[in-house]
C-alpha cells in the first residue's frame, strides 16, 4: 500500500504528463467502449426491427428476400399469395394473430403498404414496443392513409392532406409507372417514430390496394373515361384477391416449427415460412464485417494509447534516477522499485479506464436522442457488455505488462547506479 | 551488542578486474562511535559506503555490519537490513520530491515493519514530530519538500535517517552544501539526536574543519592500500 501511495503521489507530482496520458488512454477506452456499444446497439436495433413474430410467410423464394421485402421494405416480391391461403392460416387454430402485407405501390419513393388493423395492434419492435400515433388515427376508410414518421417529416404532410399513390416503386425524384390520380388518399394519421423501417412507409388498408386497382385489367390501367369513380368504392364493393406476405404469431411458441412445416408443405399453393430471428442473423453475418473492421481499428487506438503511456513513463526515468537511489538507500529493493513503476502504469490505466467509461456513458446519455433522431440507431445506455468488460480487463492486464518495461529499465538503472545516480 | 558496528577484514573491491579501488586490511568501528572518514576525491569513500550499506556486493573479504555478515545475506535481506537498521544521508537531494516533509521522514518506517517496530508503539506521526522537533524543523512538517532551503532539506534527511532509531547512520558529505555556521549547527543537532539513540555515525567528508568534533578520524588514503598502489603507478 505504501508503494501504491508513492506511485499515486509520484504521478500527481507530474501533473501535466499524467493528465495527458490519462486523457489519451481515456479517449481510446471511450472509443473502444463506444464502438462496442454502437456495435451492440446496431445489432439490437437490427434484431429489434421485428419482435414477437414467430414466422414470416410469403410466396416460395429466397428466405432473405422474403425478410428484406417484408421487414425492411427492400426489393420486390416475385410472387403474391392468394387471400384464401392467407385466411386459412389466419384462422388456423394454433395461430394467435397475423399481419398481412400487400406491397407494390409507392408514393414519392416511399413504399405503400396495404395491411389491416392487426398491424397497429400487434406489431412489436425492440422486444415489446408497439406502434402509436403522433396525430390522427389508423386508416378506417378505403382511402385513408397513415404515414410513417420519416415519411411525414420528409414530405411535410399532416392529417387531411391528399396523397396520390403510384403504381410500382419509383424513386423519389422520378415519375412512377402510373399514378393512381383518380383515387387520391387522405392522410388520417401519423405514426410515432420507431427507428425501424416502419417509419419509411405509408399504410393503407388492404381494401385500398384493391380499390386503386379495381378497374385495372391484366395489369393495365383503365382507358380514360372508364375509371370507376372513388366515391362509388366502399369496403364492401372491393374484393381482396391476394396479398404479398404476412407475419404470424402462434398461441404457443412450441407450435412454431409445426406451423412452419405445415406452411412449407401447403399443397394448394407454394408458400414458405421463415423464422425471422434466424434469417436476421444470416443477414447480419453478411453485413457484419464492418463491425469487425471497426473493432480492429479501435484495438490499434488502444495500442497507441498504451504506447503513449509507456513513452511517458520511460522518458521520466532518467530524471527519476535520484529518486530511485533515495528509495534504494532507505531500503527499497529492486522488487519494490519494479512494483512502484508497474503500479504507476496501472494507476494511469485505471484512471484512464474510469474517465473513458465516464466519458462514453456521458456522451451516450447526451447524444442518444440525437443519434436516434438522425441515424435511426437506438444505442441503449446499459451496463458494459461482457465483451466490453473483457476489453477493459484486457487493457488493464496489458498496462501491467507494459509497466514492466519502464520498471525493468528502472531496475537496471538502480543496479548500475547503486546509491550514486549517474546524472 | 558486543559486536562492533562495522568490521572489515581484508576487504577488496574492484569495478574492473585487476584495478582494485578498495583494499583495506582492517577497519573496525565500535558501537556508538562517531567516526570522521576523509580522503581526497576518488579515494573510494563512496564505494566503501556502498559496500557497508549492502548495495555493492561484488567484494572480497569479510564485511560485518552490526554483527551481520552482509555477504551472506540475500539481496532482499540486504535491502530489508538497510531499511531497518541504517540511516543514510546524501550530500544533496535527499528527499522524494513529491512527498511532504512528514511523508519523507516516515517513509522508512512505512516501508519496513521492523523499523516501525523500533518505534516501540509510538505512532508514526508522533515519532516524526519528535525527530523533527530535535532538528528544529517541526514547523515544516506539512510543507512540500521543494519549498525548503538546502539546509532545511538536509535536516529533514537527518530526521528521516534517525527516525526508528537505526543503529548506524551513514552520512555522505551531508554538510558540503551548507555554509560554515550551518554545518556546525547541523552536526550538533545530528550528534544530539544520535546520542539519544546510541547510534553509530560514519561521517564522510573532505572538509577537515569539522573533524575535531568527532571521536575518531580516519584517513581513507592511509587505510586503503589500493589507493597507494594506484598513485604509485
């Protein structure tokens, strides 16, 4: 303990270098933990885009593709599924709820999703969060449209505005294939921000999707003058033929694999059901290289931080030869000299770790809302992850090892100096 | 306690082989004796102190300090022995710059349990205060050592060497950076404190104006045969 207190006072005496060293270690620690937290946050955000859904069901094809268009609204479905098949599983005794999606139309680059009230009631993200409205309400009429938070903000729409949806998916700037000019929708509500792809879509009822295509024949729009006027269309007059995919939740988790098998072997239509968790992990593995690169960079930042400490301790040794001789004279052996210097590097690193962790948590706390707002990345302010703790432990262990380098040098000095330092 | 404080027999030491720096047939210092050791620069004074304090170990012959044959001690035993039983005062810069006066004085006792035991239950701070009071630096205890004058620093060094009543005080030209009045004053204080603790003093200096204050004067140039060989070359 005497040596620890000596080490502490010695560091305190060299305020400037100590402060600088502690700061450089703190910054690298903050970066290390920060990257780790972002990594975990990104992963959790990613995995949290959809929760409490047991299966995603669509037409047979790639499982990744089904996940991409159903959850992330990326790419297109190659095939739709019939509404009859959907109803069969919706009313399946093992199934608790389903959320149907009908995709294919867009509005100024944003996808338009046909769905039903289950979407607002049952969809969960980030474990157990549900959707809620910032203003207005969910679509009730055929021509009602609810907006995701990003859509409302980007296009500056509010409740009551008219929205014309476009057939097919067009870029924000380009013209769509064909606007459904004759059947405009009215904004009935705006959803709260979720930081998931939900924010970037418009939501109408399944009947709405059918309604805008009611007078189409064989994939072509009606001839001018032959359109069915919007006011003649009600929920009862439109028929839903098909949807694109649906999310499914079973009453009991244990039924999941059985229902999946039942869907995959459904004889009336080629369907496939995927487990969202498994497919999300598959997808994460393919895009997860960036996090490895980030971790490698951080690792080198730590190395640089510790090397800075090594340099500052090592260069201080020459001016400390006298001090070492005094310690020798009052009976401090080589072991104590070595411990003193190892303690110094350890104390510097502990201080750096504490400050660094403080910095990163302070920063996360301050900037969490901003990051979520601008990057859609929710970084949880949580206790360090096991990996983070392992990193901290490794840095401390490394500091002990590194401390032996100046310690050894000091030991050599004391051997050659004895009680008369060569200054 | 009948052992002499220092006993050297046929002591030979060389930094470089065949170029001995020290060659002493016999040197004995009795317990409680105050010895003034002098000699020109390069006569091996500092080397002898290094051997007696157990820092230089590559010597031949027999060296007993306070009844212990230091060649037979292991490295850590020598360090512990030095810490517990020896007080060492340098010519200059005796103090750890980042500690206060009182922290400097108590450091040997905090590093060595045996030295602390020698206080006989007196609290560390009290022992430091007592030592400081004897040397007239009681009022400086809480100060940083960097704010002290050289004379004050040497007194703090003396207080540190004396606290815990070590049996042998080795002082390597502790007064050479003081002016004459301060030298005598410093010595008086040192002697008073040592008398109380019955400590032996080995005082090294080339300043012979102080030698009359000591019980015995030793000329290293006379007792060190290596030196005569070297000068004869």
